[in-house]
């Protein structure tokens, strides 16, 4: 299933690259604070006039900044602007990001907006007095496409001296000024969409990373999608509507052409026609799907997702033989009549006839690709349809060039319908991914994790039975014997079913983590219960009263601390090294490390038995009592929240400001081994843990 839905080959490249670069990451830990350019759109104003503040920031290559116009509760840190109140100005509306990009992030199960290259925000203000004093703070997060780390920043700003106008009388100021409300002045002015529009998830197909994507290797992701679309075109060739047309079409090229050169030109013209026709279809959908507003609605609202679910169910029913999706016969006959023309136009209409005649088989495939491609994107539908056309046209062109290859083709038969039926089962399984999106978002409770997995188990079990010949549909031929390739597919299908079964009881099923509902929706979770019980056994459950335990947690049943001093004291008590996890609520790659590296049995065993675990959340907004505030020696700012104090701790003590970031120390704050950053190589992480443990006991 994984190649059907994601086709995310770009990640493989990134993980290999990171596998060779942990030392490089450790040497480049402290990212330089980005600069902001802040100006007014007009500076000559009269009292009561409005102007705009323009905030722009250049973003380094291979980095991106989260925007401000998505749900701040989703996970990533939105860019926020906090203003100090002053009677000389008044905010008008909320801050507006200028043309941010959008994508669906599986880790957060929702859509985010972001900037690459350059970020721009605009805020309207009404000037109420001369020399307005507009002061505030920008809080923002930048993340790297290459290393996977994320860094939080603050930028103070003060402006207003640029405004040129006559000083207003005190009476004028008093009568005109309206005190900014809390939303305008005392809290970040974030243009957050309505909850129903933002708290949704979309399939990874609809918002699969494309050009300029933030998930890293964006160009590779587009190439992966194109290969995926092309492979669907090749699959379409071996359907009952297309495969029988191969010998007829090749015969037309070879026997009705006076020369071999003419036959080749016609063959290439035929292939080009198919590609052009499907590309035109992609252009139409690109126009309809143009614009981020449409893409946002498509990827975040329950209406399109339920509609896609129904469409996939209809496609599946068609492939399984319930009915055929066909075009009007009159249209097909009219186009076919023009294919007898001897010039290139005749070849074009011959290709058009193939497209129309094969629609009952290719329609569901094409529809599935278009659903994956549209969503506020311009090139993806066009290139996707072109790639599909290339896959469909390639065999026709090659067999026209090398007609002797035709002798090696298998004869048409019942196996062609079996291809359709297998595709029908796959369409049926994918349909439920669309339904799970609004189910999670709107809390319908229809597709909890165990229900979703149960549906997939049944679907793929039935597919396996079909491949073994134990099920038969209306258009199937008798199966006198089982071929070796068919048996191989059946074995693979049943293996997948066996892999799914432990997921009913809490197994994480990491290979499918992007397709399944969250683990928290599981009613009966033996896996978490087991790991929690093991944690109690290994730690002795003697941590005492853990500070901030109601705010933070460790995954996989790990127990530990969330306060630096408390962990130091406990380390001295139990004589164990401290594993510090600098993390954040909005850290995508922190969750990736926890899901794919920390979950390894050898890693988990070491963490639970050999270390005092300490998680330091650098983006938490919980404000501490005033007697716990302090002024940082690093930037001379007052640190009021848990997150700001933790971020200051990471910078001042460990000269790093990116997450995830792992440090092993002893109870006296001595660093025991080279710190570790984002790296999904499990052996590298084990070596890091072992080196820290060894250094700790050697010092003792």
C-alpha cells in the first residue's frame, strides 16, 4: 500500500544523507537569528488615516518559516505579532501573510502554511497622533529541509518616527482614540481560519509534497509522483479495455504505412496524441484547482473528503464489475470515424478513440490521480496527466518500433479482468482514508483506529482469497489452475494482512503511520499497556513527584522528568547519566525520531534502564509565577514561560537552538559525549547512547 499512497522517495534520499552527516550537524548547532525589514506603505498621513506596516524577512536556502494563517493548536509554531498598547495608533484587523505556500503535514494531521525564500506580512494601522510609537515582538519558527531541525526566534521592533504629519491637539487625540482590544494589542494577531476550516486532515495524495514543499527534497517528491502516475498508465495497458487494442493498433502502423519511417512517425504521433489529450485534461483540472483558497478548502473541509470517498467507492464498484463507466457511444463513433484520415490528424483521432474506448478502465485510474493532484496547485495535474499518458502510450509506441516483440505478449483472457478486480480492491481500501479525515476532524467516531484497521484486514483478506480463486465476480473466467505470479501476489497480500493484525491491539504499524488514525483513538491498546508496565518495572516507579507531569509526557511508556534541576538531583541520587531531549510541541522531526528511532527495542531498553530521562520543551507557552521569571544573560530579555526558559537553557548551556537535539550529561552538568541531532539511523543513535553511558561510568 505504501507505494500506492505516498510515493515519497525524497525521504529516502534525506535519511541516507543524514546517515553520513551526524558530526556535521553537531558542529553547526546555533543558527543565526534572521533579520527583518519593517516599513510603512505610506508615511505622509493625516490624523485618522490608515497605512500598512510591511514585515519582510529573507529566509536562507533549504529553510522555511511557518506562516500565521493556520490553526495555532495544530502543532507547529505560527508566526505571531504582539504589540504594545499606545494611544498614538490603533490596529485595523489582523496581520495578513502575503501569498504563503500550503501543504498537508501528516505528523500534525492538518494543513500548514509556510514561506520559503522570503516571508512577508502586512498589518493595517490607523495613525492617531504624530510620532506614533509602535512597538512589539515577532515570534516565529524556521525549520530546515535538509537537517530536519527547527529553531524558535523572537524579534523586537519599534517604528513610527517615519510617519510625517502635523501633531494633533490633545482634544483630537482623546476624541478619536479607541483603545485596542485584547485581540489587537495584548495577544498575537493571527489570521487563523475557522476551526471547521483548519482542524482537518487530508490524504497524503491530495497534498503530496510538490515543488517548493517543506518536507525536504521537494523536487524528488514531484518526480516520485510523476513516476507513480506513469506506473498507473502502464497498469492501464493491461486492462481489458486497452490490452486487446495493442495488436490492432500496431498492425495499423506497420501494415498501412508505405515505409518504415512513415510507420515510426505515425507511432510517435499516436503516442504524442495520447500524452497531449491527457495533458489537456490536466490543464482543465489545474484551472479549476488554481488558488490557495480552493486548495485550502479542498484539503480541510469534510465536503470534498466525503465526496472523494464516494467517488472511490463508485470507482471500486466499477472495477469489481457492478457496472461500467462509459462515454456516449455517439461521441466515440464520431471520433472513431475521423481516425481513418491518412494525415497526422487521423493519427490524432486514432489516439483520441483509444482514450475514449478505454475510458471504462482508465476513468477510475485517471480520476484517482486527478484527486491526488488538484488542490491549489498548477503544474501537478498537468504533469501528472502527461506522465499517465506517457505510461499508456509507451507500449504502443515501442511495439510499433519493434513489432517482433508482439510475439512475446500473453494472449488476452480472464487475467485482464483480474487486473481490474485487484485495482477495485485497492480503490476500496483507499476510499476509507478520505472518510477518516473528517471523522477525526469532526469527531464523528465512525473510524477509530481499530475499526479502520479491521476494514483493511477484511478488504485485503478478500483480495487474497480472490487471488487464490476462492472468490469470483461477474466478469471473471474460470480459473483452472493457479499461476506462480498469482500465487506470489496472494502470498504478499496475506502477509500484509498478518502485518495489520497486531495493529488491532496497539502495535504502532510504523510503515503505515501516515495512513491510519492516531494511536489515541484505539480503544484496546495492549502495546501501550505493556510498555507502561515495563517502564514501571525498570524505573521502580520511584521518581517521586514529577514537576510539570500534567503538561508533558514521554512516548512509549518512558518515565522521566521535565524540569532540569529535578533531573540533576535525581541523577545524583540514582547514579545514572541524564539523557536530555530538547524538543517541542511543534517539532515535526522530534515526533519522527520518537516514532522511528526511540521505538526500536534496543533503543527503548537503554532509555528506560540506563538513563534519567529529561524532556525540555522549548515552545511551551505556560507562563510561570512572577517570582520564577528572570532576565537572560544571552539576550537581556525577561523569560516568563516554561518554553522561553527552556530555550534559553539550551542556548546558554549547550550553544544550540535547534530541535530535536539530544545531550547526555552527568549530575554535575558535564557533557559526556558529542550531542546528537536529527538522524533516523538507529545504530547511530544506539552508539550515541552507549558512548554517553560508557563515559559516565569511566568518570566515576
